[in-house]
C-alpha cells in the first residue's frame, strides 16, 4: 500500500496494518532468539565433545604408559603380557566377584589386577630373590584381592589407600586373633611390603657403614606390628626392628643403633615416643 493509499485508509485498516507489522516483528525476534539458543547449544556440545576426546586420549595414554612399563618416578612396574591381555569384561567380572571397587573410576582399566604371582617376574627381575623364595615356600595359590589390585599402582610409585577386611571373629582374645589372621588374612602386609622391598633394593647404598632406615610401617596395634615384623623377618630381604610398648626399650635401642632398613611401629607407641622425645 503506497503513501497516498494509506492516507485514504480507514482507522480499522490502519490498526490492522499496525498489528500485522508488530506480529511480523515479533516472529522475527523469536527466530533470532531461537538461532542464538541453537548456536549456544552447538557451542556447548562442541565443548563437551572436546573435553570427552581429551579425556579419552589421556586415558589411552595412561593405559599405554602402564602397558609398556613406562611408569612414574619409581619405574618398577612392567605389566605382564597375561595382565595386558585381560579384557575389560574379565577385569570387571573379577572385581565384582572379589568385591573390589576402584576410585577414581577412570583409572579402573589403567591398573588391571595381577591374577598370578608369576606376573610379577618382569617387575622384580633379579631384584629381591628372597621374595620369590618366600612365595614358593608359602605355596600361595594366587594373590589375594587386595594384593592383586594394589601392586600395579604401588609398583608405579603411586600413593593409594587400600582397604581390606582383616577377617571375622576379631572380637576374640588376642591369641586367637593372631592365629585367625595368619590363617585367612587378607594379605595386606605383602600388599604394601613387596613394592617397598623392591624399591629399597634399587636404592643406592649409603656411604655410612651403618644402614639407615628406608621404610617405616605404622600398625594400629602391637599385635599387627609384630605380625608385619614377622613377615619382614621371614622374607629376609631387609633387616627390621619392631618397636612397641610394654617391654624393655634397651633391645629396641640396640637394634636401632646397629643399623636397620625397616622400622615397624605401633601407632600408639609411636605417638608416645614422639611426645617424650
């Protein structure tokens, strides 16, 4: 409608034209808003996709790093072919059977469980032959759940928190607790001790004639401290001393001055010792 025609239009026609113009403008604004939202949605999707790809690349790199034996600062873990060959389904099935949970979950396939003792051979090589002899002497059938899962990250030099049941009937008197733990213990002592022994075996010797402590094991009770010390003694790869209260300190002091590699300490007595000294 031209200018001249508009001058002759009625009020109703003018109003209708104004409403059509407003409606057209509103539709245009709505389309613009939808386009902006769609663009923002595409940006979010692109960002999420990028993050996912980066995470997948990182996980893949970690898996390759572990599988190739190229690990962290300790450089002690070489993944055995049998461990590498485990599929994700086999790993998940084993962990479900043993009640094993991994946190954070993204590392669940980076550190696959070690299901056989001979899978440690490449990592230990000729170091600490006493460990191999000890395992053969004890005739353990296979690693316990806590051992199978913590050895890979510990041998890679990672800090971990491993939680395993000690056993049932722990409310019985001390004597039976020790016997029960010895018979059907969960294997926590070897879980942390074997990686420690391998690491100190590769450490350079000190120039002093008296060995200095390299490992400190802190147990919550005297009984567990004695149990850890007995395992260290049985393996024979490291000279250790067990320190706890209720006995003469003279022999403990003599052992410390003579030079030891491993100290096993009762937590309560260590706290008292630090307060006194």
